[in-house]
C-alpha cells in the first residue's frame, strides 16, 4: 500500500496543476508551504545569551501568523505578530550567575477574543511540549547598556504583513525590515532539484541581509513523518561590523508544509560579547472562518495606514518646531480615533499601548524639534580635526561647496545602516561642488578604522568625538547639510530608508542657480 507521503505528494501535485503553481515540480519533490486561508500558526521562542563577563540575558517571544487570503498567483497574504520580552541581568557583570535563575516573563499572545468564531483544530502534528529555555542575543544594532542591580522586563510588539508564495518568496513592503525579519521563521525554500543539491540564497535589498541555505537532510520514501533539515547562514554589513555570526537550522514538516522548529546559534565579538542559542517551536494551529479573515485583513490595513501617518506626523513635528505642538496633538488624535474604529482585540490592544506611550513621544519629538531649530539657518559650528589617514581638515576650507556631514558611531546600528546611503550620496555628487564627510564620534579611533575598512567606505572619514555635541549629534545617526556660505540648511536625525533621496533633493536645491534679483 502506498505510504502517506506518496499519497500526499499525489494530492499536492493535482492541486499544483489546478491552481497554476508553476514553480513547483512534482518530479523534483521539492518542499513547499501548504497554507490554508483562515489558518493561524503559533510559535514560541525561548532564548538565552551568555556574555563573556559571566552575565546572561534571557528572553521569550511568540510569533503568530495568520493566513487572511489567497492571492491570484497561488500565494497568500500573511499577517505577522511578534511579541518579544527580554529580562536583563539581575547581577552585576562581574558576578557569577545564580544557580537557580528565574525564568523570563512570558509575553501575552492575545487572541481575537469574541471577534473570532470557535476555533477548530486542523489535522496534523504540533509540538508536544515547549523547548527548554535557550537564547535570544541582544540585537547587534544596540550598544551595550550599563549593568543594573535588579532585573527588568522589556517588551516589544511588532506587526507586519507580507505576500508569501508556496516556495517561501516574500514580496517586500514597508512593514518588513530591521524591526521584523520574517526569515527568522519562514525560510525560503529551493526552487528545484538543482538548488537542493547545490544550495540557494535569499537577499533583502533594502536591509542588505542575506541568507545562504543548504539541505542537511531530506525525507526518504519510507519516512512516516517526513521532514527536511535546512541550514541557513545569515550575513549583513552590520553583522560584519559587530563580528557576529548567526546560523539557523530549520525543520520543515513535509506533511504539513510548515516550519516546525528553528534552532539558531549566534556568536558576537563586539559590544555585548558572547554566544547565544534560540529555539523556536510550533506550538499550535487553529482555523478561522472567511468572515473573520476579511475583518482581520481590513483592520490590519487600517492599522498599517495609521502607523504610516503617525510616523509622518512625528517626523514633520521634529522638522518644524513652530508647528510641532499642533502636529503632535494631531498624531495623538489619529491613534485615539483608530483605537475607536478597530474592534479586534489583538489589534486594539497594541493601539491602546501606543496611545499610552504617546506622551513620552511628545517629549522626545519636541526636544528633537528644538535641537534642530537651534541649528537651522545658523552658521555651522566650526571645527578642525584629522581624518583616519592623519590629514588635517577644517570646516572653513569647504566654503563655496555644499558640505554633507554624517555623524555616526560603531556602537549605533542605525548609524551603520545609514553608511551605505551616505556613500551613495558621495558617488552621486562626486563631480560637483559637494563634499560628503563621515564624522565618526567613537572615542576609540580603531572603531572608525575597522568599520571603514570592513565596509569599504571610500569617502573621507573624520574624527568628530570632540565636537559632535555642538551639532546636537547624540548617540544616533545624524546628517547635517551645510550650504556654500557655511550655514546649516537641513538636519536629519536617525535612520530612514529614504534618507539618501531626501538629502540629495536638498543638495540639488542648494546647487541650483539662484534667480537674478530685479
């Protein structure tokens, strides 16, 4: 009698032909996702990062993936929710960790509550029990924090959506990126037998994060529970700078067409040095009806639209101190109105927390607006310093040119992610009266040299640790545009994927011929 896997492959082959999934070939028997509209997948992650000084960071997180509709190409629209809680060390860095360490706080994984129908468990295997506590390393984009004598629980919830194909291809959109990387959970599968034999890769052009995959083991014809074991090696420019290595091992259930388990190992030799282990386990699946799926899709579309407008209002307030108060009030009203319109608890709860946090955002944004206003249309603070080769530079020598100054630090991951955009600006204006200067504010010059060498930065890199504060350049990335007369004309604080275009527009405006006075 034909075994279960062979039967399943025959059924899937028929569906692939009927639904036009041309990327899937029966002969190759390559793995494929088989999702259903209305399906919810729940995952739990347990993590621990052991630092070289003897301290440890423990964390727990949950993933929820909702399949809200099927796309015309045979793929699906997914809504993703990642809730991450981290417990900071309770002991000083030099103290030995206690023998009986308390487990990390478990983050809530809210359900839509009354808004959803009674859930029916689909057939198929789920994880029988949660894994033992293991590791989520500290995000390499953040510098090491000072030791605290008491434990703290830090929680962050992130939503995103993506259009997802049976082979795991993800269509980029603004909700994905550094804050939520779905490749930690949803691996890209091989296209054909050749890739199974030779390996394959997946690159996010926006974040420059790449994954290199290889098959370690694959199902055999007589397997009762066929599964694929696939190894992924993660790489990015920030990983290179932080001397970080990350490898993920995925167990893909061929019967269910789902990732069942992910084990990740990380080594880091900059900032918080140490090693980490993370285990993510499929803990359950549920099925909801079409009406609830449409409701979730509609409300998440509203949610993402509100988030875009909210961030735009904060950015506008930061760049306009005179209108900052009005814009911040408008941003708060926007959140409150959305909270009243949205009904599903899983979405409403997050908006409620954001409304509560808006008061803190008002203070931070108002301060940033004042700092920017102190510089705009004022003579740029003068300086004299040396570049990494020991050559002397002063601001005065660049009079007559537009100067783009990028203040950055190795310890700030957002600074590192901005460097490639600054290099592109330098290349764009290389043959024009424009100078682009990297202004490194690290106290250790070797950090600046290491980053410039590792990332292959060709534009001048100057030491700015003695005067960065005069430009209100704190611990985050900041770009200052100085005109031909030495006056500050624009300031951009923090990271933005559109930073290069925004700065280039300002520079082109300063280079444009001025109309003759009548």
